[in-house]
C-alpha cells in the first residue's frame, strides 16, 4: 500500500508529433471518500530532428510539468487532473532558426464515473 507522502517515478518515451521523453514523480498527498489526491512533477524533452520528428526541422525543446490528479482508489481511474506545462527551446525550419516558448494547461474531468 501507498502511504501519504510516498512518491514513485515513471519515465515514458513516445510520439507527440515528434519523439518525446517524459520523466515524472508522483506523490500521494491525501485520501478522502475513496479518492486519492496525487501531485505530479516532471520534465520533458523533445528532439525535432530525430526519426519520426517534423520533416525538415531540427532543434530541441524541453520543459517542466506540474499538477494534481484525483484518482478513484477502487478502480485506479483518474477522475480529474490539471497539469501545467512550460516548454521552450530553439528550433530550425527551412534555414530559419528561432527560440520558442509555450505554456499550457491540460485539464481532464470525468462527468460520470467511468464504471
């Protein structure tokens, strides 16, 4: 069993329009009524020039993410989540090079329990 304050890590590699690596640390913040509150913090890195990346582009983007999730303890389903991301780097496309920075928030809310 996971106790309040315990943490665990997860690393994932995949595609999101280009190859991406994400390292996250999760921490159990609390429990109430069968719902666990979990914080998440992590780092991500994207290589635009890697195989499967954007054709004709090169550069690297990296950044961090931070947020919270509400998880149904009986099913493990995420009921709500809010993740803030801040990503930046330098990219080159068709001989033009520039810096880029993007901030965003992803929010998921189940309107009905998924079971």
